[in-house]
C-alpha cells in the first residue's frame, strides 16, 4: 500500500539523516572542493537541521536546536547556512530527483496520464526607474497606482523541483 504524504513527512522528521546520509553530503562537499573547520554545525549537521526546519513548517531558527538535539544558537545556525555553497543544495536536489524519477512514471497518474501543476501570480514592486523600465506598467491599473508589475509561473520539473520564470508585463506571449 502506498504511503500518504503526511506519513512520509513523519518518517523524514523522525530520522532526517536516513533520508540524506552524511556520506552523501561529505562526498558532494569533496566534489565541490568545499572544506571547513571541524565545528558543531558542519555541513552534515547544517543540512540536516535545514531539512528539519523545512519539514517543521519553516520553524524559527531559535527552535531548531531543540528539534535537532544539538546545542547551537540561531545566529550560529544562520552563519553555518551562509557558509554552505548553493551548489551543495543543487546537487542534493538533483540526487533526490534522480532517486525519485522511477516513481514519477508509475505513481500519481490520472487514468494513466501524467498530471502537471501550474501556478501563476503577479505582484507589484516599488516604483523605481529601473524596475519601471524593465517590467513596465500594467495598462489595467488606474493612473494613480501604476507601479511596475511582474508575472511569474511555476511548474514541476522532472519530479519535485519547481521551475519558476518571471516575465515583465503580464501580457500573453
């Protein structure tokens, strides 16, 4: 029987280290030539705590020490996260997607067809000359509230990651 999303999240919360092993994180750091001192919040612990933070609904940094069972301050955690290269997270995401890729073809289908999700939104920005020049102004807005506006659309790529694009002016292409 297939597990539900809450059951899977509960399993990850119980043991984040099982989901992404320390060896995998260390191997990626080596590949990226990322070296750091031996500290309480090294790459492995920082990545695991970051996953816990996400799985617990983006909980406050001050609560993470208790969740992880590792003594550190919120400031130390923030600095540790800043030290990690973005390429580490990109590589981890690719590995997770590669592991899930076979599942994408066999589960989550509606009447045998793959299903896709698309979400779109728009938002206004501060009225600066640079933003106005790049994004323009929607013509539907009243004259007194013509701030630059941006449209964005997001859709899943391969398995879980979202591809997001932003475009100036919300006009059909």
